[in-house]
């Protein structure tokens, strides 16, 4: 142990004696480690931001649909009632039917996207209410023309969010006009990468789907797509399997794959896979500079061997073993790369924090973006930088260790 400490002392002494050269030797390692840490931290942080955003928008949601074009296997209201009664873990079921139209206020004429929803719409709303309330079961069953509107759309239409009780005369592109009474204003998503819109985007209205009977003249009683909202912590895969089996039993289509589904968990898994793949590829590209840095370490250590040939000869003449000479130079290359790795880690973490702040300042929707430093990544890069030093230090160390004492002493 004492001999090993002696090697380290000698290595540190030689590094201090050639500070500038040692730093330039470390530079490739510093850049490589910093790049890997920065990219991995930003990738993990972006993954967390996207996950958080989607959690707020679609957490626990499952879309169930059929490609049946004949309507034979469409999902009916009776099917929905059976799903709610027979399948555990479902908080709500919703269906929506949309149409396009226009409305005119004192602010001008606006395009409108109308969205007929079931009474369970409040459970699927991801922003919450700023003012008012959601429409209720009684209004849904009666087909009462009430609606909800977004905060930004209320300001566009009326110049204020104090619009509860006001009416919107909606003229669809096809069908009968309807006068909606506003009962609720939904909050605008705050600093969301998925929220917001532009002044020329259509106004969105949400109302009981039964109002569509007044617009189109017929009752909506079957659908090609429905949405399920699982209770918190429920097994969405199990729920989906039970619902599909129930529909296949009711419509007598076992094994025909009539009903397809897509869950929030599936979407998140795909997104995470893509982010991880992109982050890994960029990190591997950045890690190439570590190889370049390792070659730099080897070159400098070879120069060091040449410069210290006489020193090596004296040590060997005094009885130093080949192993001790080799360990001295290996220790020096390992310390150089380890110090470079530690500096690179600090710069990578600091750089990731700085980049995150710049992104947040440039784009308010990324205000919650924080780099996520993975301890495993830090440990792995530290070990890798040390391994680089040892690997590329082996050849110079062997060259120094094999020098003949007499030949070494002859050199100036």
C-alpha cells in the first residue's frame, strides 16, 4: 500500500511540474466527459418534462376504436353502460363528436370547432375550470344547449373571461344553428408545450353531445371510438383486455380483432424509447472525443518517457524493478484522465443547468425543464475515463519499463 501511495505521489509531482502540458492532455477527456454528461442530463430532463406534460393531459386514458366501416360493430350506448357496470377500475367513459361552424360577436366572425361530449367530460378535461361549472347529467339527458369555452377563446370572442351566462350563436357548416349558453370557462394551460394557440385558430366549444340531435336531426347512439379513464393506480392493460373481451362477447366477434386500442402507457413507452435512443446515439458520438483524448494521453506520455529516459535509467540502476517503473507511468496517466473526468463531470452538470436556463428563458413553456443528472451515468463516465487513461497509458509505461539502464543513462 505504501508503495502504491509512493507511485501516486510521484505521479502528482510530475503532473504539477508540467501543469500546462498536463492540462492540454486532459482537455480531450474533459470535453468528452462534459459532452456526455450534458447530453444525458438534458435528455433525461426533457423526458421528465414530456412525461409530466402528458401525465397532465392523458394520464390513465385509453382510446378504444374499431375500423368497421359498416357500423355493425360500432360501440353503442348499451355497450358503454355494460362497460361501466362490469369492468372494475374505470373512472369514466367518454365519447365525443365534432363539427365545424362559425359564430359572430362584436369582436368579429370566428371559425368554431364544436365538440359534443358525454356528461363525464369533466373527468377528461386536463386544465380545470377558471370560472363557472361543467354541464351535468341532467343537462346532458335533456340536450340542454350549454357549453364550456377556453379562457383565451373567451377573451378573443368577448374581450373578457366574465362570460358566464352569455350566449354564443353557433352556425354549423351543415345542420341547424344553435344558441349556446356559456356555463364554464376552462383555464388556459400554463407554460405548456402542448397548450396555447394562435389568433386565427378556431374557437373550441364543449357541450352535451345530445345537443347534436338538434343540429343534425338524429340521435347519436353508436360510435366507432370511445375513451376510457382508468382510476389512479389501476392496471390499464387488464382493463383494456376486459373491455375488448366484453365488446367481442356482446357483438359476437371473438378473435376477429375488430376492436383496437391505444393507451397512455403505450404512448409514453414509445416516446421514452425514441428519446433514449436519440440521447444514446448523440452521447456515443460525443464519446468519440474520449478516444481522441485517450490518444492524446498516450502521445504525451510517450513524450514524457523520452524526456525522462535518464531518470528511468538512474532508477533502474539503483534497483527499481520493471514493474515499479510501469506502475509509475500508469498511475500518472490514470490520474491525468481521472482529474480530467472529474472536471468534465462538473462542467457537464454546470453546462446542462446553464442550457436549461437559456431554454426556459427563450421558451416559457419549458419553464419546468430541469436537467436530470443520473448518478449511474456519472459513475460510469468516471470509470470509463480512468479506463481510458490506463488503456492508453499501457504502451508508454511498457516502453519506459523495458528501457535498458545502460542505454537510458547514455542518453542526454
